[in-house]
C-alpha cells in the first residue's frame, strides 16, 4: 500500500515537472513564432498588392515623375522576390527580407512626397481610397512586426532560460532565432513610412 502511494506521488511529481520543463511550451512557442512571421509577411504582401494600383493612379496625374514611379515598381519587385520560410529561416535571409521591405518603404515615402505636389491627385477618390488602405496596411505591418518580435523573445527565453533550456538542450536542440532588427538607414526609411495627407 505504501509502495503504491509512493509510486502515485512520484508519478504526479514527474508529470508536474514535465509540464513545466518545456516539452509542450517550446514547440508551442516555435509555432507561435512561425504564425507571427506568416502574419507579418501577409501584411507586407497586402502592401505590395496595393502598390500597382497606387502607381497607376499617380501615373495618370504625374506621368513625368517617371523616375520615382520606376523606383517604386522596382522596389516592389525586389520585395516580392525576397521571401522567408519560417521553417528554414536564418539571420542572413531575415536581414535580406527586412532590407527589401525597408527599401520599399523608402520608395513609397518618396512617392508620397511627389504626391504632395499634385492637389488634383490628392482629391481623386481612387487615390484617397488607395492611400487610406495603404495607411491601414502600414499600421497592420507595425502591429504584426511587434507580435513577431514578442513571439521570438518568448521562444528565445524558453530555450535559453532554465528549466526549459535543459529540455531544449536534451531533446530539441533549437538555436536562438534571429530577432527583427534594422540598420540606422532602414530605421530612417521605416520611420518615413508613407504618410497620407487627406487635405
């Protein structure tokens, strides 16, 4: 009888220890990172999908601003060619992806500066609608990027901070995931994300 009680208690202690040791939390955190990255890339894709229509409307009013329009189209093409796979992501690929999105943000910023010169364009209903969608998308990108950063932080903590780090060392062998970072130049570009003026 005493042996049975001892085994039951030992079993309960083992189950309690296992639930707090990362067997489930590490894979769940990894899944959360992948989902957050997928949402971030989804928002960047939404922005890229809006750009051809935006460029087309601007072209109707400011065709002679060809250099700026071409820069936006080229930046969009590069941004959509650079993709990342959450399952095989490495710091270099993430850096390339972030750089291409930063370049697209910069090109869009220059396009919006050009738009300021054309009051008729700013009054166009199609342009106002596209601008509002673009502004909303930029906000969604910011939120998605923040969630991605938080999920990476949570995952990295689980695999590096005891006691869950012991489980990672013994069972999973995950490396820390690269965090979303930007260079000083890209920070300037991102801070200069398209500003929409409805005047």
